[in-house]
């Protein structure tokens, strides 16, 4: 793993939110580097609404806290929100930059590696005396459900290409992303998601379910993750109606806006249960309580480009897995049930219920062992070292 560096990570999500690959990567890099995890700045309209409802007390200075050794979480000052219109946008950007530079000096972080996790987070590129700039694509952002017109997709693609043109290294999580981003940058490295194996495979489990799952009759068909537009809710409705004797447990925040009728129908079914978001360290217990873990995703451009974090966690957990036919699951077709529609999903669930044996659990865990975050960080670190060496060689004066 790389060591002795200062790393500034611009995340699209907050540290205390759902744990995604940025928290996994940065928490490990902090073992041998200084890491500043920069949460996304607020927007002017939201700040204005907060001031109107709560008063000027919301305009706090920048905040800094350290949840882990060598890792600090930085929150931009609300008084310097993102605004799309000059001159205000120029003034608030200058204030955000000033505050961030001051924080880096305070922490003794110089010549950092910038690590940008989405195309709209690149405003500090070229502003922090950085030695290397990384863009880390985890999705095809132009395929998100709310990017629903050709014009909006083209705009996202253009903005992302502009950011990519300014970085030294592009990390991507899936082969499809590698193919598309390689068209716009010469240094693209495939770095799929991984798993905290010790947490998900070795979490103590004495057969006791979490209290909110304890009353559900078996078998429990589980989904652990964000309940968003990736999910094929019709698929779940079909099986839940056909099998009232099964319990369907959905653990994660509900972020649906385009499938509201389906969500309402699902929520009305007596054997479907929503448990909301749970702390990251509790997720293994929820997975271990499930007889089957599922990835009931729609098959579209968004899911064609993903590396499913939960798939690796499911593998480490060891329960049988049923997934729709997406490339991320197809890679593990020898240990994952792959389905194409609602009837085959239902059939696969019935078949998977017969596989919940200790031998099958060990088989899945053996696969997960090959995809730990520690292994991923070694590959990423090698790519970073190569780019740093190449940059240093290019910038060094030639021998006379």
C-alpha cells in the first residue's frame, strides 16, 4: 500500500452515511497516510432555506473531526455554498478554497493526492498544489434514472470528460466503465469493489436475529442496500404475492422517486418488511439472518456499469445469492443464481432455499477471500506509484 502521502478525497456522500467504496478505501489508506475526507458542499438555495427557517446560527465555520487515526472529515462552511451565478459563485468558491487550504496547512498536509469521486466534485483541481489527481468512477452517471433526456445525458458526459481531461489517473469499478473511459483518457485502471472479509465472514452469530427481524417467519428473503431506482420492484412484488409464506426483508434507506406506485404496492404486502438504514457494523447480522440474499436489479445501462459492493459482502456472508442478469453477477455465475425475469427469479429463490448448507457457505466465502479491500488497495497503490514515477520522470530535468 502507498504510504507517507497526504490524500484529499472529495466524496459525493457524507462519512456517516451508507458506507460505500470511498469510506472503505480511505479508512484503509489512513493506516499509512494522512487522509482528509471532504464531504460535499451545500447549495445556495438550501443554505438560504435553512437561514430562513432556523436563523443565521446555521452559518457555522468549517468543521473538522477525526473518526479514525490519521483521517479527518471536513465539512465546508455553510456560509460558502455552491452557487451557479457569478459574482456570488466566484466569491463562495474563493472562500471554500481559502478554508480548505487553511485546513491542509493546519494538518501539515502538503502536495496532496487529490481523489475525486464524481464529475461535479472537481472544482479544487489545480488549486491545492497537488502532486497527483485521481478520478474514481463507480457508476455511469449519465445513466442515472433522473438523467432522463438525451440533452441531460450529453451534458453529464461532457462535464465528466472535462474533469477526466484534467486528471493523471482514472480508476473505474467495472469492465464497461473501463471500456468507455479509456476512450477519453490514456491511464484507466480497473479497480472493482471489494469486501471487508473479516467483518462479513467472521462476525459472531449465535443464531439470534436482530430484534426487528426476530418476529419474521422463515424463510427470510433479504435485500441489504439502498432501495433506489436500480431495483426491479415488480420482480419483488411478483414473488411476494406468490409466496405469502416467505418473509421479504429490505434493509436500507428508501430513495425511490420514479417507481412510487410499485413502492406503495410492495409496502402494502403483509410479508414485505422495510427496516430502513442500519449502521454499517450491524449489516453482517442482518445478512446472516437471511436464508437468501438477493440483487433484484433492473437490467439497464446503469446496472450494466456497476460493480456491486453488496455482492462481495453477500459472498463473504455465505447465504445463497439470487441476482438478475447483470454483468457484475455474471462474473460469479458458478456460485450465484442468475435470472432473467420474474418467473425465473421466483424459481431460483425456491431452488436456492435448498442450498443453505455449511459446505455451500464455505464455497461462497472462499470466492470472497479473493476480493478483499486489502487486495484491491494493493492494485490501486501500484497504479498510483506508476503514475507518480512517470510524472516525476517527466518533470525532472534531463541530465546534461
